C-alpha cells in the first residue's frame, strides 16, 4: 500500500475517532498486550488459581481513572475466557439500584450473563448455562445411565464427551427420561442443593420449560401455573428476606456446580460511580463478601475509580471485604511512549488491513514520541493521535458535535442494543425507577415542574411505591404515587394495584400512575380474575395504568444505562484543547431536558402533567395549542398505542381522549370519535349504554406482525 | 470529601492563613532559606495583617509566635533559632541540614550549624546520619577543618543559584514525595490540590516539579471527576500544556 493509498484509507475511515471501549462484551479495538499487562496477567493468574482450586477465597480490585482502560481490560479478560486459556465464564454486573434486593439482583445478573452466547458473533449460540447443564448431563448423569445400556449408548456418550453441548440435540423424550435421574444425582452429590433448584436445572434442558426455568433460576416469583409446570414450590408467599435467602442458596448451588466441573466464573462489577447511597455501597460489599466466602469457583473483581474507592467506598465497607479486595489490587497505568506508539500502530494496521506495519506513516514517529513522553492514558493517546491525524489530513480540528447530539446518538444506540438483546435487559424495577427519576427530576421545565410539584422517593419505606409526586400548586393537598411493578405473581400485582386504590380512596384529589413492563404478563380474564377486577377498580377510581411495550421500555432502560455511562465518564467528546473530554453530568441533565422530546418516556411526563393539573381532565394551555396541530393520523396512532396497553385492547372513548395529547375533552371527544370511525380497519366502535367504547382490532395487530 | 472548601468564603480572618503563608513563601524565596526569624517575618507583613493578628511594635517574639502559630498550617512550624524564634518549613532536621548544605556547599560543620535554627542536639545527629548514609561527604581544608558538601557536587563548588526554570533538585523531589505521603496518609490516589496546599510552593515551581516528575514517570496523573470540587480546588489542581486537567496523582512503583 503506497502513501497516497494510506491517506485515502484514513480519509475514508479515521481509526482514532472513538476513544471509548464501549460494550465490554466486544473487544472493539485491537489489543496491545503491553498496555496494562500487569493487571491482565495478575487477574489471569487468579482465574487459573480458581480453576485449579475452586475453593480459593479471593477477590480482585482494579483501580483506574477515566480513560485508563478498565472496560478494555474487561473485554480482554472475556476474550481470554473465549479462547479457553483457561476456560472460564463471565458475568458483567452493573450498579445495584435497590439494596433491599441485593442477592436477588446478584443472582439475576449472574444468570442473565450465564445465558448470553459464549461467543458474541454467534447469536443464539451456546451459553455458559448450556455448557454447565451439558456437563452435568454428560459428565455424570449419562455416564451413570449408560452403564446399564449397550455398546451403542456408550459410543454416543463418547461422542458427547468430545462435544457435551450436543446433548441438547438429543430427543426430548430421552432427555425427559434423564430428568428424574439427574435430579436424584444432584440431590445425592450436592446434599444442600434444593430439589427445586435441581428440577429447574433439568427443566432448562426442555425447550418448552426453558424460559420458566431461567426465570426461576433468576430468582423470579413465578405464577402458580408456571411453578407447577416446573414442579417447584411457589415463591408467592415468600417474604423479602426468604427470597433473599433463596437467592443466596441458588448462587451457592451454582458455585458448587461450577466447582465440580472446573468452570471458574469471573464476576466483574463495573461503573460503581453510580452507587450513590451508603446503603448501595454496603450492599455492593455484601455481594463481594458473599461471593468470596460462600460461592465456590467465583472470582469477584471490582473495577472502580481510584479516588472514589479510596475516599468513598473503602471506608464504608467491612474491613474483611476491603482486605480481600486489596490483597489483589491493580492500578491501571498510563502508557509509556513505546506503549502509546504501539497503540497508534495497531489502529493504523487494522485500518490499512495489513498483517504487519513497520512505520507509522502518516505520523512522524519522533514527534509522536515527544507528545507521548509525559505518560498519557490510553484514551488520551488515541485522542492525541486523532488530533494529529486531523491536522495531517487538513481536516477541521474537531467535528462540531454538541454534547446533546452526542448523547442523543449514544441514547439511540443504547436503545437499539436493548431492543436487540431484550434477554440481557429483563424487566427491572430499579432501573425503571432510575429512568423515571432522572426524567422527572431533570426533564420538566420550571413551569411544568411547578404544575407537577416535586418528585421524590417515598419518605417512609413503602413496598409498592417508587416515587411520590408532592403537592402541586393547583391541587394543594393532593399527592401522586408512581408504582412500578415487574412482579410475575398475580397476588403481588394485585397488592400493588390495591395500594394504588387505597391511595385514591383516601383523597379524591390524589392520583396514581401504575407502570408495568408489559413483558411481565398480565393475563386477561378469566385468568387472574381478582387481579383484573382490581385493575378495573383502580381505573374506575381514576388511576392510570401504563403498560410499557418493549419498544417503550427499551427507552427507559437505555436512559438508565446511559446515566451509568455518563457518570463513569465513558461518553466523550472531541475537545480542541486536550483532544477529548467526558460529557458532564450537567450536560446530561440538559439532554434529558431538551433531548427526549419525541421518545416514549415522554408519555409518563404527559400523564403526570395532566394528573397534576386536574385529574387528567384539563390539559395545560401549551398542549392545547399543540393539540390543534396533531393531525388525524397521528391521533389514530396515539390512540392505538393507548389501546394496546388495555385489557381486551378496549377502552371508553372518553378515557382515550383523556390520555391523548391535545384537547380532546368535552367536544373534542366527538372529533376523536370521528377520527376513530374514519379508520375502520384499525378501530371498532362499540356503543354501550352510557359511553362509546373503542376497540383496537386484533386483525390489524396481526397485520402489524404482533402476536396477540 | 477531604480538604473540600466552599467557594467564596474568603473574608476577614479566613484570609489570614493564605496571606500569611504567601508572605512567608516570599520571604523564604528572597532569603534562600528554609526559615525566617519571627522579627524578619513581622517586618514583611503588611500593616493590616499585623493589626488583624494583634501584633504591635512592642509585642515580644514569643507572643507573636503564639499568635501566628494557629495560622501556619501543616507546611510551617515554629523552631527556636540561634538568637530568635523562627518560622521554619515543616521538614525533618536531616532535610534542613541537607538543603542548607546543598545551597552552600563547602561550609564547615560549625558554619553550617550557625545557618540553621537547630539545637546542637538536633544538628549533630542529623549531620552524622547524612554523612553515614553518604548523602553528604567531608573534605579537610588547610586547617584540617571538615568542609561539608553534598554528594554529586564537587567539593568547593560555588553555591548553585536556585532557579525556577532549572531542573528539579533531589530535595525538591524528596519534598514532593514526602508531601504526597503525608497528605495521602496511605492512599495511592492523592488529590493534587492538597499536595499543592501542603507544600505552599510558588505555583510555577510546583507545576515545574510536577511536570518533571511526570516526564520521569515517577508520578502518574489522573483526570477524574471535578464536578464535586470547588473552583479553588480545580484551580489548585494541575493543567498541562495541552489544557488537560488532572486532579489526582499516584506515585509510580516502576
């Protein structure tokens, strides 16, 4: 490749544009072994130690400031596990939101990670849990069962030993025959493993019950019907403490299995800047302590900023945990000039598609060496190379991308990531609460905030209530509640709705928003009869129920994850002076305030504004004006979205009118009715005795490719 | 957060420590020493500051020392000198001896002692310890008197002028490291503004030493999150030539 060609390649695609490692599951940029070699080798040695001696009690601590390569180091370790040197599995755990559910969160995140494909490029490929279950079956259960069978069975077993994952392609009947033996084997070999856990593990083998089995392993409270199908005890009567204890037991059980089959689990806790309260920090400590002391074959590693660890976290943790972590502490180092040059060289090599690159053209090596002589962090190295390259290519110093645009781009990409991999982002009350809090705390302009009053977590502990909307100016004495619910058991759902009903009965001016990720099923009658009746009562009393469809929910989760990334300093912008800088928290708040206008989360604020203003009947002037511009098609689309969340896809026209943006109250209802009648393919109008009801047609939903 | 100050609280007596330390630093630079006698210091104080401290023409050095003592911070302390009380940098006796010997190589041990606010019982063990460790060495003059010189400087070499633009001296490096350890109290990530505050060096000198330590890979600088810091703390952190802000440093072990 000649020099001109190289310049053409670099003009087409600048390899130094991005300075963030991004998703730890993908090694996005070429690796330079020498950079942070010591932490990498230190952690690899600990993993090997755990592979050889699963009972070793140890933990790791990696300290590094913004841009020092924490996420890249995680990706590199993950890659090491994929190469099988040594073979180990991996869990990436983001910050905990709810300290009351410490162990349920740890279990859920662990199982979610174990269910991810082992190789990023194989969508639907085998997961770590597949690997573990196949080892149980091939290594022990089948091993025992073939003793009594013939030569053919022994040959099959030999084949399976070479590739245990093929066990899943055995016939369903054969597998179900193994189930009883498998459960007996687990109970016999792991005396303190519960029968329920053993049954859930073998229910995992059957594609019919796999989803429920995974939910059970994640610690979820299954509906009675699903629990019965798995033949496990229902958790619906368990207290919070009992659920926490069960989560601990399942984690310990997983540890014993991992130890038996010599599969170490590396659990990385990252983005801990987002732990805001002492309770959250202590809960983080409890997780590490438990993994070290009670779960075999697991290596917990905390990735934190140095200052945060030493000034904030360290003093709030049990000294036992601190000493465990600091026994294997690694500080990420800045690059020596040689390492920095190697980083630049690697990115150039990949851009040119060459196997070996001898020189750094178009850079002047001496000049770069001088720039790097002060010891820059990996992120600073890339940012400096980007700046130099731009000046060589005579490009503008930096693209004029504003913080808001950058955040919007990141938000969209995060939304896509969540939508593309919903299993890794299951219904999560804590993250929904975080998103709502961020949005309502920062997204309401002054005037609107005054109408809505202040939004805060409940002053007194309340099992069901996530946020309280306090006195608004117009409705003094009124109090709003936000109830976020991701429970799967009907009794828990009913209790949450009942809490809303009680609040509405207390003061007619009060208001309640019940928000549910619609992936948590809410079966229609005749199932969940009493719960459906409670929902009707709730609505009749003026409560509003929002069922977030997966697309809307993705935006909520993306907002919470984006907040984690901003706090970590992981979203960077080119900077004319220093090369790159992290987007600040105040810029993030500005983005929420002005950047989320058209996104699904806006719907909650809209509801809140209406409720705060007048029980959903009055709409602020600004929106009344906007309403005039909304054309019939937009109105029909919005009505369809509202109806999609309703049982039977049906609601009264007045109810739909109240939820729509724009003025559809009073006479506006007639206009709405005309619009709905004008779209007979989509809507069916049912004239009831005292109201017009509108129903979204199932056929239309089918046509949209939705399962009904 | 450790050492955090609220912006905008500089009024009345709250200004005293900063102003006093600034005057002391200026005096030390002018005299090229690590101490000032109390009368020397008082002469250099502006009238307003003297009045605020309650120092009048007839106030005795002992009383003056008592009044200024609480405002000196961790960077300075009162020592008893040859003829008067002195305000001296908070550094060890050994360091005081070494720094003075480096500034004025070729003095006899008696001359050296006369230039320091140290008692005999403090001076001799410090000097002997430096000689034993090989940080200083002695040559004998024609009268067979020992002349004290730091290792690395030729005996009888002229006193080196301390220039702000010159390379970092060994004592500067040691002082910086000691400040890092003192302020950090066992931590690895130490805030730069706290070290700056502790050392009380002129800004240019501090920045020059820090840049050199960084270039030698003796320290690593870290960005971090300045959002919870006050304006003063950010200003007292460190910006390099490229405008990158660093708020913490770690001492390298390589």
